[in-house]
């Protein structure tokens, strides 16, 4: 199998009006960066417009274009996963189809990658044009809340626009989870990741495919995928309630001794207060186990090795140790690596 120097992976949903200009600009940027040794992977995510026929004609005219048509709309993150699974490049550029992320930045991103010896160069939005105040505000709030609750540091104001090395992509592809929040998963993979500030342009044509409902869905995937904090909150509340109920118990018992309470109040209050605290606490315990079960069920690799010095006898290095663009693993090899990881 031939491994091109660069793959550009582009998920597309109802982007027929963008595709021709997208192809022209991406192909020109790729040629400037690596010459002819590149591929452009277009993923049609069940578009309802003419995206697929347009992609087919682009692929017919340019042998460097691979277009795939998903069976239905699977959503941005899964469409992107399909493209990443398929691509073979030694470096991989992920970019949106609507030209909000300028493909011309590719050469600078590659230069940053080489200069910093980085495995991931992620584009950070300095400014966003042509987007509503509401979208910008909700996006800004989202990234900040996410940063607070997650255990993995996920860069702020960063979409999926990024350049990755093959080993970073292979490591990413070894995460088998179903609910995929790609920018978080890439952050989780580690290696050296450096920011690349840029100004986000307006959409070339069409309108956003991320209305509020989908953004909330993505936010949920992000928070639940990278944090079990919400589950833990029940145990914190349980502990606080237990402390509070101890005070209440003292108050209730004093009331009983002083004989100022109505008959039956003391026992009713005691039962209510103690049961409430115990229930919250038990819910929290269940949450802790559920959280651990959830983390286990994702079956992520336990660790990834970036580099090795000295001879290695065992199998612990999992094949991610080399930054060389060696042949892409076949599906069988990938399955074997995954089996090793488990
Ligand atoms: N997209 C997709 N499937 C979807 C929704 C979006 O493949 O169900 C693609 C879309 O074509 C674009 C990228 O994901 O290339 C980002 O979507 P969009 O530009 O609508 O999001 P925004 O930039 O407004 O957040
Ligand atoms: Mg967009």
C-alpha cells in the first residue's frame, strides 16, 4: 500500500455549494505543501442535497480524491472517524468542508509541526467571523465548562481543524469508544501537541449544520465522555447532607428533651433527615461504581508510549513508538494491536 505524504480528511453534510471551491483550494494548498503525493478524502455524511454527485465528479476528475458515501447521516464526529479510518497519509489534516478553516494555513501548520517536533498542531480560533453572538457565546461557555469538569485537559476554542502525525492518528484510532468527541480524544492521546492561532472565516455557502440541539448533543458527549464528575456530585451532596443532618439530629433531640415539640414530630423528622442523607450517599456510591464501569466499558488503551531508548524485549510498546511513516497497519494488524491493548 502506498502511503502518501499527506491526507486531507473532510466530513461533508449538505455542502454541495462549497465542494468545488473546497477541492480547488485544498488541492492547491496540498500541492504547495507536499507536491502531488497527497490524497483528499471526502466523506459524504448522508447529505440531502447534491453533495454526493458533486463529489463523484470531483473524484472522477482528480485521481487524488477519494470520496465515500455513508449510508445515512451519522453526524459530524462519526463521518470524520470514517474518513480518518480510511486515510493512509503520513500526516493528516482535518478540515471542515465549508471553508471556515482556510486550507492555505497547511504549509504554516506543517512548518510548526516540524519546528516544534509536534505530533498534533491544533488550530485555535482567535476570531470567528460571520457567526452569531449567540453561537460565539455558547461555544465560549461550552469550552470553559468542559475545561472545569473534565480530567483530560482539552484545549479551549479549538475545533477539529488540526494537523496530525500518523502515530498520533493510529493512537487515536485505537480508542474504540462509541460516543466520540474527537477533539477530546486527540487531546487524551497525548504526545506533543501545540496550538496554532488563526482567524476563523465565514461559511462559504449554506448554513451551519450545528443548530442548538446538535451543539447540546456534542456538549453532552464531551462532558459524559471525558468526565464522571456529574456522577460524583451525588456523593458530595450526600456527604454535605449527612453533615447537615447530624446538626439537625442534635436540634431535634434537644427539642424532644425540652418538650416543646408536638408528639410524633421528633420521630418523623429523624426518619426523614437520616433517610434523605443515607439515600443521597448510597446514590453517590452507586454513581462511583457506575462511573468506573463506564470508564472500563470504553476499553481505551491503558497508556501509550511515545519513545523508547535502549533495547525492548516485551510487547508493552504497542507499536506507537516509531514516528517513521511506516506502512499503515492493515485492519487485521489493527485488530491484533487492539487485542493486545485489551
Ligand atoms: N458535518 C457532517 N455531518 C453532520 C453535520 C456537519 O459531516 O451531521 C460537517 C459539515 O459538512 C462541516 C463540518 O461537519 O464540514 C462542521 O459543520 P458546520 O460547519 O455546520 O459547523 P459549524 O462550523 O457551524 O460549527
Ligand atoms: Mg462551519
